[in-house]
C-alpha cells in the first residue's frame, strides 16, 4: 500500500508530538518541504495561534531537561 506524503502541518505535528520545538527550529526543519512560498509561515502561524507552538514551553522544557541532568546536589 503506497503512503501519501505528509503535509507541512502533518510534519510539524509529528515533530511536536515528540518534544517542544521553537518556531525557528520548526522553520529550519520544514523549509525543505515547503512547496509554495509563504505556506510554511501560514502553517506555523496557525499552529502557534492554536497553542501547539509555545516559546515559553520550549524554555521550560529545556530548563527541566538540564535540571534533571544536574540533580539536586549540583
């Protein structure tokens, strides 16, 4: 059974299902798959408006990962 290629929205949601990404990170990862100029910005704007992309959650996630590596003793 042939698979259909993922849309930009589908690719973005697949990435976001694994961890939090900053908008700039998503732009860099998805840029090679953009077929029409401006389509990527529109998709990312929509995802950000719906709360799927949040710079605050990215920072919190990064701090939590770093703190877990250091532990309470350091």
